C-alpha cells in the first residue's frame, strides 16, 4: 500500500501531476475540493471589509481541513492512492493567513486544536501517514503564468499578487524544515511541464517510480 501526496503552490500543477501519476500506478486520485467549494471564490473576491465581517479566510481553511481530513482517512485505508494536496499543507496556508492578518490569533488557535485532534484520530488507522510527497516547486514567474493560464477568474485580481508571493516565498522552507509526515521528492516545474510536453510527463513518472523503488529497497535493507 503506497500513499502519495502531491504538494505545492497554487497553480503549480498538482492536479495534472496527480492524474498522470495515478494513471501510471493504477491508483485512485483524491482531488482537492475546488469546484464544489463555494467559499473559495468569496475568499478571493471579497473586499477587506467583507473579509473581516464574514471571516472568509478562516471559513475557507475549515472547509479545506474538513474535506482533506475525509480524503486522507479514506486514502489511508485503501491501496495505492494519490492525494492532490493533503491536510499537512493546510496548516501552512492557515499560518500565512494568520501572519497576514487575514485570520486572527484566536481563529488560528482554534484551527490548530482541531487539526491536532484530527491528527490524533489518524494515529488510530492502520496506516498513519503518506509514504511520499511529490513536491512541485518553481519560480514565482512560472507560478503566476500558470495561474493565469488555467483561467479561474477569481484568481486573476492583481491585488492577489502579494498574497501569492507571500505563500510562494516560504513554501520551500516549510517543506524542507517543517514537513515530516513522509519522504519528499522535489520536482522543479521550471524544468518539467507535464501538461504540454508528454516527454516531461514520462520523466516525472519515472522519477516517482525510481523514488518508490529506492524507498522499498531501503525498507527491505533496514528490515
């Protein structure tokens, strides 16, 4: 049983990479809840006054936390699944919004308590965490270009540039120094475009397979 998480910035191409890896491994994909998330457009388009009154940033993080908790619980009790982002990265998004003042300290404290309770429940499952995060990293220019190309209207406001840059600027550091749930395979999206170049997709699939083989060999050697 192998569980793979696809991690990375907004616009990094997680859904596309999740799809090609799942197809190559014969796995199911648990996609991020975007189309059915009615709070997400409000988070991006509401005025600062509306954000403060309606608490959309906090509500959005709770909505993502709830949907990803459901996904990871189901993924961890089944065989060979791929998660399009996971519950582990949600903390990072919540912390960035707390630092920016979009989520209050009280809300962040409530969020962390809920997340910790969820993590304790995962500890009761036969499999407690993913085996591998495939982390998609790249330049800010590439991220913004891809956000533009995928065409979600609510993501295009130039006022969001500071938010995107703040998320992007700390993401690598969070993965390298704070993420401990699984091993990490880093893919540079400046070098690989799995959507427009089939040869890049094949290279990414091979990198993932090689990493999984390496992990299985180490497990056998180490008992």
